C-alpha cells in the first residue's frame, strides 16, 4: 500500500510503502522508472490528499491519503530493496 512519495508529485522518485499489515514500518521503494513514475504521478497521486511530511530510512517523504496499491518485487539480502513493478 502506498502511503507517500519523495520528489515531485507529478513524477515521484520513490514511493513510501507499507508492506504487509497496516502496522508495518514504512519503507521506501527503489527509484522509480521514469515512465512508471509519470504514470503513477498523473493517474494516482494528482488527486491524493497530502497529510504532511514524515521521515523514514533517513529520508523525508510526503505522506498522502490514498487507496493506491502497487505490485512490488522484494529483493533478497540485507536491505531487501522494494522495486515497484506496476500499479494495481
């Protein structure tokens, strides 16, 4: 579930995600591909209500109220990078 983004709303750099249940820690995705970022920005983030700024993983992100869900690929290893594959 998407709870925020970094960068400009119309072309976000990363998405702030909650993976699992709603009480899970917020994690940032890997940098979004340009075409996917533009699609998410115009189709999903443009109408989302901004809830302020929050901080996670040593980076500030814009918190939003939305029902956007994305499909991710979670990498293995120590950091478990979250790569956004597409919007649902």
